[in-house]
């Protein structure tokens, strides 16, 4: 046991995979909070139409992810990863070329496919290059790479938009960053014995980890909340709170919360206390969401950012490890695709309902919906999902 704890976590392959993951999510999230404004100003789209257009990306990602998990488990992961990342990179050209709302909607929807496949392939490779004794901890830090991109990229995007007032610059930046991620991942060498050949009989469990079905529902509920927040924060802040220059600061504080969660939660993940980390994080995030909509002043607004970041930083890596822990060694890709599919399902529904509710009753009502739904997610975990995981967990020795 002493020798295992000394296995190297920060090896070159792991660092490259983390870096590429950050680049991929950065390219995505630099556009996320500004696309509602772009669609409104450029094409005159209403809130419900904006929600419909933006949710197409997530729907495509949802459709492709169960199949991508199967493909990642069955074929050469390096080749699958490079093909997916190249496709993800190329689609950014479509945003620059789209001259009508319909063209933009088509490009945005189709772009979700390679994004969904690439995230599954990349996270599965991350598991392959991690030493088994450091996997819980390593996946926690890996999750930070996309969480950090979620927090930093919108801040940079909003700052550049205010500075340049030109969306085309943001599209070009996203294109370049995605290309850098492709180059970085292209240098990662994966050993042949890390590629699992799927010779078994096809079943539903090869496309979705049915052993984790209740965990999937639970994480989808939290993805719903972040979908509304990340997509409608900028326009809500401007219309309801009169805050036009603080959205970037909000996401910056969110990133500070994410970093803090790693400092606090690393030991618990290393010791395998996954349910503890998840419960702690979701409770903190719940306080943040309630504060965001109930405490209408700058203090409540910015403090909620830190709490939501801190909470999600604890909760998501714990859930990722829980999915991996209920999967067998030849289901790593499926486990990854399942949690991402579940998160994106909630995320997409959040975008869609957030647009509809805000159009019908206003953004304040939409964010109250978020706080209430988050509370139900917390109750589900404490009453059922936590116990569900403990019963179905497969011992680490089977990995």
C-alpha cells in the first residue's frame, strides 16, 4: 500500500490530456454566455428561440455520447480521440460562415456531436494514463480542467466582447484554442494494453451504464442548474440586475471556488470518501443558487459565484469517480459517456426550459426554478442515490 501511494500522479501523458481537455472546454465556454446576446442582436431571436437553438448542441451531444462510449471501449482510443478532436475544431469555421439564424442553428447542433464524442474519448484516456492507486485523486484534478475552463473562458469572452465589440474575434479564438488542444492530444502515446477490445455480446450496458441509472438522474438535475446559469447569466444580470460589467468577475469568482474545492477535497477523494465530497459540494452549491436569486445585491450576486464554484468543484469529481467505481474495467468509456450524457441531458433541458420560462415569466422565475430543482437533487442524493452507490460499488481491486 505504501508503494502504491508513491505512484506518480502528474506524469507527462496525464498533463497533456488535462491540457487538451481544458482547451476543448475553453473553446466551448468562451462563447457560451455571449451566444444569447449574439443571437438576439445579430438575428433578432427571442428568448424561447435562443433556448431552442442553443439546446441543439446539447441534444446532438446526448445522441452521440452513448455510442462514443462503446466506440472508445472497442477501438483504438488514440485514433478515435484525434478524429473527434479534429471534427470539433473544424466546426468552429461554421460559426464564422453562418449568415442566417437557420445556418447558425444547424452548425451549432451538428457541432455537439464531435464535442460529445471527444469529451468521452479524452476522459477515458485520462483514466488509462493514471496509476490505479491515484485514480480518485487524479480524476478529481482532471475534472478541474473542464470546471476551470467553464469559469475562466466566459470571463475572457465577456471581457474581449466588451473591449472589441466583435463576435467574430471570439469565434476565431475558439477555433485556434481547439486546434491547440488537438495538437497536444496528438502527442499522447497510449500503450496497446490500455485499449480494451470489446468481444462481448452487445447489450444496453455497452452504451449506457445501467448500473448507475440513479446516479445519472441525480447528476442530470445538477447539470440542469448549471445549464441555466452559464447560458443566461449575462443577459439576466443585464436585464434584471443592471449589472453589465460584472459577469466576467462572476465567472472569475466561480473559478476561485473551483480551485478552493481542490485544496479542500483532494484528501477526501484520495481516501475514497466520494459520497462525503458529493454531499458536501451539492449542499454548498444549493446555498449559492438560492443566494443568487434571493439576495438581490452585489454581495449576494458575487458570493453566490464562489459558493456555486466551490460546490460544483466538490460534487462533480465525486460523481465522476462514483460512475467509474460502479463500472467494470472494460466499461470505462461507457462510464464516462454515461455521466457526460446525464450532465448534458440536464444541461440541455436547463437551456431549453430556461429560455421558455424567461420568455413567459421572466429570468427571475427561471432562476427560482433552478434553486428549487437543485434542492430536489440534494434530497434525492441524501435519501436514495448515496445508498444506491454504496450498494453497487465495485472494489478498486477489479480495476
